[in-house]
């Protein structure tokens, strides 16, 4: 747990860094950023009346609305998919927690839809919080070609091997079977690093397992592979899964 004031806490572990920006407290780590604003807010209205104002003023694009009540605290939240300048969407869960004297506004930003449960979660006070995903965030299996100057031109997703695996496999696109069969040519890398270097990956990043994408160059749009009759690439030929299992 991390304390944000004398009376308020947030259910995250110690892997988050902290800063203050624009009068908000910010916790962040790869793929996850939390903005918190806390203020006194007792103007004579009841807790329910104040929360109802936030509910009425919610964003028009809000989905997955929810309400919670806990020992006099009322909370309302929703999911919002916000378009990014480079394409794709950034996921954010916005919430308002109202007590007799305070309001806490919180925004939790994350990259993969699989983390929606984390953003909506509410751990019990006093309990240790265990992050199922390590401090580097979700990982991808990537060809050594795309760890240098070559961009990702072929990307496909399979079922994750574990909670930290995003399921994504990134290639430049001209690697042959002999190349990918060598474990030295495949590395585990943080997904967040690729998203920072290549924002256009956000266009496809929440595609379901079993889909594959390609593009001619870094600046071109993604095309779903298989739509033109081609089969998506197969992973695991020639022992290519060994990098995940052995590192």
C-alpha cells in the first residue's frame, strides 16, 4: 500500500516511482500511470449528491460504468478509450471517491486491455499488494533485428505463456526459419519500450491472440495478415519458443 495523505491510501506496491505534477500526485511504472488529486469538498451537499454530480458530468465516451460503496465512501468510475495522435488508443479508468469532507479524483492509464482488472481493483486496507506483472511491465518476444535500427514490420499475437507475457512477437519481417530457430536471435523485451519508440504499434496492440499484422515501412498503416489469403505465421518451429522458457 502507498499512503497519499493522513487518511487516504492507494493499493499499489513499491515498484512505482512518484512525482508531483500540476498539483497532482503521480505514480508510474512501465505501462501504468496513476494521477491522483485530493481536495476538501464539503459544501453542504450530501456524499450522494456530490457523487451524482460527477456521474452526470462523465465523459460522453465513458463505458464500463461502476459504483462502489464502502463504510460511507462512495465511488464512481468508468473506462475511457482516448485516441492517440499517432493512432490507436490509450486506455484510462477514471474514478471519483467521495467522503463527508473530501473528494479523490484518480486516473489510471494502461496499455493492454488485460490490465482492466488492475485499474478497477480495490484491495483491502492493510493487505500487501502483489503485482502479477513484473516491474518491467508486459514482455514481448522480439527478433534481434528490431532491437537496433530496423523497425517492426511483422507482428503477431498468440496466447500468453504467463501473466507477464503480452503474447506479442515482433519481427522485421525478413527473418527466415533458420534465423528464428536460433534462441540467440530472439530476446525478451518490455512492451513499453517498443510503444515509446514506435507509437503506431498502439493501433494493433489490443488485437486478440491469433491475429497477425504487417506493414511495408514504419510510417505505413498496418494490414491484418491473412486478410489477403495468407496464413498468419506460426511460432514455435525449430525450437523458437526456447527463449521464453529459458530466460
